[in-house]
C-alpha cells in the first residue's frame, strides 16, 4: 500500500509544529469527529498537481474540475446510515493524550441505524463492554529493569520513576526486595525507595518474596507491596524454588503482616496461559491460584502471560475461569508481547470487562525464556490504543514518550515501543524542515 | 497416527471451525502435544478414546448463553484468507534491489507454506519503483507454480497490458480515500484515478481477469490527518461498482485503532458486501493485530500481511510497516481459525528473505520461535 512513486517526503508537506504533527498522528487525531465528517475544513482545495512527481507518458493529464468528488460524497452520504447526533461535544478536539472527554463519544461514533445485516448490533456489543477508564500499572522500573544486563544507576532509576509519575501514570512499580543474589539489578531497592518517598501523585508498589522482604520494604518506606505465585508447578519450582502450595503459605504470612501494617498487597499469577516447562496451563489452575491470593487478602490479582504465548483464544477461557472466582474489578492483565499478541489480548480482556492493564515503558524487559525476544508490552502502545478507543487513562502520551526516550537513551538502544518509534521518526523528520 | 474419525469428532465439536486436515495442518506435533495436555482425556496422537468436549470448551465455545465468550468471539469467521503482499508491498520498499532469483524463490517458499494468494510484483513504471523493474522476469519464472494466485499491481491501462502480456492472471489497482494523498502519491485526484481505473477494469472484464481494488488512507493521511469513513465508503463503492472483486482497505500510515477501524468498516460494509472486503493494516504504531481482531469480530475474513513484516513505512522513517504474516497466523491459529498456512514453512520463507536482507525479521513470532529453536539445540 506504500507509495508507488517517490515516497511522500516531508519537505513536500505543509510545515507544522512538532506537537501539531504528534496530534495528527496520535490515536485520537485519527478518530473521526463529527466536525470532520462533513465536507469542510479539512479538504485542501484548489491545489494543482504536485510538482514532486511530474506527469509523464505513464500518466494522463486530467483537467477536470478540482473537486468534483465532493458532490459525490454528498450523494453517498445521503444514504448513509451513520447516525450523527447533534454535536454537543465541542470538547472533542484532538488534544494530545486527552482525546475523549465525553462518555458519549463512542456512541456517537459507532452507534448507527441497523442495516438488514444487523452489523451495528454486533459492534455495539463489542465496544459497550469496554471500561471507560483503564488503570495502567507501569512495571518498567521493576519488571523492565530487573532484566537488564548492565546495572542501571540509582539516579537513573529514580529519574525514570519521576518522569513516569509526571506523565500521569497512577501506579508505578518502583523496585523489588528480592535478594540481590537473585536480582542484582535491583540491589539498590532501599536507595530507590528513599529517593522516591516524597512522590505523592502515584502509588509505588514493590515486589516482596517473603516476610523478610516485606519487612525490608516497609522499613524502606514502601506503602504497597506485591507478591507472585505461579499457576505452573514446574515454573514455581524453577523460579522461586518451591511448590505452589509452599509459596502460597509463604504469602499468607506476608498478607497477614501487611494487614497489620495496613499495607495493600497485589498478587501476581504467572504462567496463566503457558509455561516454558509444562506447556499449556489449564484455566482451572489459574483460577485456583488467583482465588487463593484473593482470599488471603490481595486487593488485586494480576494475571501474567509470562512467556507471551497467549492469543485471545486461550486468554478468554482463562479469564472466564478466573472471573468465576474473583471479581473482574479486582483483576489485572499482564501480557507479554513475545509473539506480538499482547494488544489483541488486552483488547479482548477489556471487552470482557477487565479494567487494569500492566505494561512497561518502551517495552522494557525482554523475555528470559526466548533470548532476544521481546517481553513486556510497551505502555506507549497500550496508551495509543486506549486513546483510540476513547478509554481514559489519565496518561499524557507525550510525557510518557519522554520518559521512554530517557531510559532508552541511557540503555543505548531503540525503544521497544512501535508507537514511540513512529512518533519519534515523524517528529524528527518534521524538525528537520523547520 | 491420528484417527480420522476422532479428528472428525473434534472438528465437529469445535463448531466446524476447521476441517480435520486443516486442523492437522494448523498444529504441528508439538502443538498437538500441548493441546493434549489441556485435557488428559484427549488423545490426538495416540489410540485412547477421548472426550474432546472439554477441549472445545476451553478454546472458544461455551455452553452458557451468557458467557462473555459468545459475545466476544461468536462471529469470528471459520476461515480467513491471507493475502501475502511481501514480494510486492514488502520488497518495493527495499533500498537494495533484490535479485529476481531471490524474489522467485521467496514466492515459491510462500506458496509452499500454504498461502493461496501471493502478490507477486508490480507493473508500475520502474522509474518510480526500480525495486520491481524485473516484473516481467518474475512473472516468467512463476508461470508454472500451482496452488496459488499471483495478482500484480498496475497503475493504468498501459501497466495492465504489460501485466497481461507477461502472463498475469489477476491484477490490483489502488485508489486513495484522501485527496491529498492521491495527488501526491499517484499525481491525480481521486476522481481522475477512478476514471483511469474504470478503463482498466473494463479491459480486464473483457478477458475475464479478476481485479482487486485497494483503498489507501482509510483511517488517516500523512497530509490531511483524519479521513472520514464516508470518504472511504465512497471510494470503496466506486471500485466495487466498477467491477473489482475484492476491496482491500489499507491503513497506510498505521494510525488506526479499533476505535477508528470500526466506524470505517461500518460505513464501508453499508455499501460493499462484507465477503468482498479485506483489511490491510500497517503495524507502524503496533496496532495491526488488534485492528485485525476487531475486523474479524465484525465478520471480515480476508487479511493482507507481509512475511516477516517486510516493508517499512515511508512516512515515518525507520518505523515498521506491514503487519507480519507470522504474527497474524499465530493469532489466527490460537483463535482456531483455519488459514491453510503451515507456520513452520512460513517461518522458513521469512528466514530465507531476512538472511538475504541481512536483518532480523520484523515478526515477533518469528524471532521468538527461532530463538526457542536455537536454545533447544543447545
């Protein structure tokens, strides 16, 4: 579908400010608004042939009317079933990162009169179940950085956390109190916590493997912790050196201690679709572990597709099984993008009523089980999709991208987020022509 | 060996979403072992009698009418046709020209993976697309390949005639839903391009040659920004009415999300039958697979993709372009949707072209699976 002549270079585009360009290409920018449905301000009128690709014998020259097709569009729209409500939505402008200000917007876009095929009915079914607000749990500083070969300095970690918080992310997993013997990359947990203790705009949970880690976390100032069990027996044994039941017993002790300190606990379940050792994981096992964590006092259960093998076909039965025993509003999804499947999996989860999504800025965190493969889904890509769906996240994509750029620059590699790469390229090219 | 009767039972239980042979083709032995592990009573590789009912329940059917599964996956097509555009849409963007023999070998490997439509080349003037200047030679070399169709892109009547004399049995034309893009990309207005294509389609009909129509910029345009769904519907209808057998809707700059795809598809489906529609999403912002899933939920059953994600985005340098066929097939396999594509053989085709281009695949599935293979050899 790409250009079949010389690609449209940016020197041929009207000049725009960087932000304007970002707006054009942000998910919200390309969502049709009632304003733009009409034949109006968007159309570039009266321009002659571009001089960039001069006509030659391959192309006939036409001297037709400049925009005869406008008339045709009007004719086509007469029969359109696209139901346009009176525009009450003057706020629906392409504001960067704050695209949808009205809960009515989705209806405005895709509720329309039914055709004989009843297609409208289907699309309403798909989108009406999607939550209006999604909480994004940013795991980059922990789940992302714990996989880095080169240890990231404390100051860089802290700066990353600050930038993430300033982008509007409500929850940023700050670090982990797992023994530095196992995770040397986060040995500075105490120092990180000290440096972020003044941050008030976001919650900063930390990972804790047991009561000892919990106590260290609380002493370091943690106000929220996370624990992690596996739905796969083999993975539990190889990853945390004990059986599922043993780990649950351990965590009951943590939850008890946390309750005494009024510290909320988040529970992770890993290998919710597949395990690198066992293969497929039955949904019933995932439901069992999720229920145990919920019953012992976890306020939220994050379901992780640790090796990223899930597709909607496997995610749905898994979610169904878990939602039978844990309320949907207490669940989060934590998909890995190892096979490129995380965004469709997230979309499906939203359609099923899940409203908390874990992700990692710039897609930090590779997959330790498939060397070179990607791991966490990139927060920028998730926010881009949610913006396009009209789902609120409170996240400012531009600021998020700055955070991603910051850490990618430090790590000396390109962002693992396609949205970030695309928008960077677009703005880089735009800035060259100014 | 797998008992044919058992496969019959399984595929029937799976709501006729797959014929037994397609089921076998879609899952290699490793996957069948995996599936067996879902329910110890299911034996796909052995002789035990098994009850496969639970298996089908796990994947996408549910007994309860109120189950969310019904709502979310009920209308998915049982079969999706993949239109492979790598050799054309992918390779036309390469800086270094790929030799004819490599192109031909790639096409052969793609066909042997089970892909039934492979866009072979383009008869746009070599002045504009030097990468595909060898169109005639490519067509010569693939004349005898059975089992797949090889549409070629053509810009006008002249290109059409060249394509036909080179042996093309199917062609594709492309119009834009954005006026600015039409002018910048093919140097004429939308109406002018449609008039041009009416001549082509006329000529094609005289010799009973099928024509596929592409619509570009169905969500956003690099110049204009938003493209209204009504415009997309207009152009799609024009192409359909003039005689195109299939209309492929292209998100040229990859900016779409399900929130914009749905109204666009709704509008187009009002005026073009759904069976004549295809989606062609670019993965520039990582949104292609979720857009494809949304399209499937709306009943679309033809998807364009490019092996190993060949073909970058010329509007955001360095950004990705086409969605990778391997990632699409992986998702469709997981949904139990039949594609006829053997993922292993597809991976080989991708591996072949990426080795030639000396870079890793832009397919996460390909990277993950080849890394897995490499590790298992250790």
